[in-house]
C-alpha cells in the first residue's frame, strides 16, 4: 500500500460505505460508552441523581465529540493508505486512554487521564488535517488549516483546564465545549468539506446500532447477575421484556426514514450531527436505566420505584423525541403521522408512574408506536 496524496473525495461518489477501519474505530468506542454508562448506573442507584446526570453528560460529550471529529474528517479525506491507517490507530489508542479515565473524571472531577487520551487523539487528527492542507489548494487548504489550528487551540485549553481550581472546572469545561462546537462553523465558513451524505448517515446509523447493542449487553449482564444472586425471575422478566421492546422499537424508529436525503449542506448537516449527542447519550442511558430498574427490583438500588422507572423512561422519551426532531418529522405526511412520536414520548414518560410493570408498559407503548407508524405509512402510500 503506497502513500496517496490527501485530497477531498467526491460528494457524489457511488457505493460509498463504511470501511473496516471505521467499523473497528466505532467498536473501540464501545469501551468508553460502557464506562460512562457504568458510572451512571452507580450514581443513580445510590440516589446521586444530579451529580450522576451531570457527570454522564460531561464524559459522554468527550466520547461523542471525539467520534464526531474523526467521522466527518474521514468522510471527506479517507485515503486508506499506511499513514492514514496509523494515524487512525493512534486515535483509537487515545480513545482507550480516555475510557480508562472516565471513572476518575466522573466521580472525582479528575480529568487528567481523559485529557491525556484527548492529547493523543488530537495530535493524530491534527496531523491528518495538516496532511489534508498539504494536498489541497485555495479555500480547501485554508479550511484544513483552520481545523488544525482550532484543534490545537482547544486542546491547549483542555490541558490548561487541569491547572484550574477544581470548583471552576465544570464552568470552564462548558466554555471549552462551546468553542469546540464553533470550530466547524468557523472553519467551513468559506468552504464546505466534501463529506459524503450517504456515508455520514450510514456512519451515524452504525454508531446508533453499536450504542443500542451496548444497552442490550449491559442489561443482559445485569439480569443474569440478579438471577444468579437473588433468583428473582418473576420481578425481572417484565423489566427484561420491556427493555427489549424499547430497544427494538428504538432501532425500528431510527431507521424508518432515509436520513441522508436531507443532508445536502452544512446548514442541515451540522444541527443534525450535533443533535445526535442527545440520541447517542439517551440510547446508552436506556441501558443504564434498565440496570437501575433491575437493581431496584432485587433491592440493591437505594432509590424509589419511581426514580428507577424514570431512569428508563426519560432517556427512552428523549431518544424518540430527538429522532423525530432531527429527521423523522421531515418525512411524515399529515398531522396523524407527525404526532405519533411526540405523543409516544409523552406516553412513555407517563409509564414511569405505572407501578411495578412500568418498564413493560413503556416497551409496549413503544411497540404500539411502531405498529401505528407502519400502518399510517402504508395507508399514505396506498392513497398516493
């Protein structure tokens, strides 16, 4: 495999699909997602709700943003030669370092290891952008350089965060998040990188599947552990069934419409891409919520039944609401179709007050939403 000059790939390239390296990259992110979810479970089970949610949102931003940075760059500049592969593998190493630091960041507000992981990732990605700048000319070159400069400036800010007083780190973190989110808009103000719409939609879809898969895996382990220790099969079956129905419905609803059809420019793509922070975080949090509900059922969680059920119903409702907001609503016809997902989200929230079978009811509501959506879609096509 020889060195290939790094220039933009075509937005209209046919049959563009995720590469084995991209799939490997995504798979390694499961470690970080699992770490974030595990810490959320512990916090919620001990009734540290505020600290748990805040810590989860902070550490998950790091996971999501690192994945975003690589995904959009790769869509425009993946040349799949030796230097590109090595730089990507270095980024994977950074992801694993970041994952190792999540417990300390979550519980002790100690971001040292996480920042070290980001340094590794950012140096590799900066080299990639500088390489793209060397291969481009004109506005495309300036955009690549702006990305490289932005990455270095932000990373310097993250390193400086470590020296800040502990009580101010949360606020400084939020300021750095805002700056990070502004980089793509500033860098691509005069030139839009040539990301591929179908490729981007596929990448997001695959990561959604991976996160939902982690939810199933975590819930399965929790159920198995509870059965082994408490033999409480009767209490666990409704939670397991409801959780499985929720995940199945989440998959069905997310992939019900072709998201790539709307990704024509940064005007549509940036809000869509950024909004997936909530989709990914809520999908992973469903698994954490199911673990909390299982621990409550066997008497291990120090929370009320309502709190345990809300741990499942809130992220499930958020997932459905944001899937509707980001792309489903653009493909719905008529008031009835438009109302299905928003009303389902509200109904799932209400299920938290449905007693011991709350999770099962939430899963049944989500499944009914799928059935109604399919029926309405079929009627619309038949009448067209």
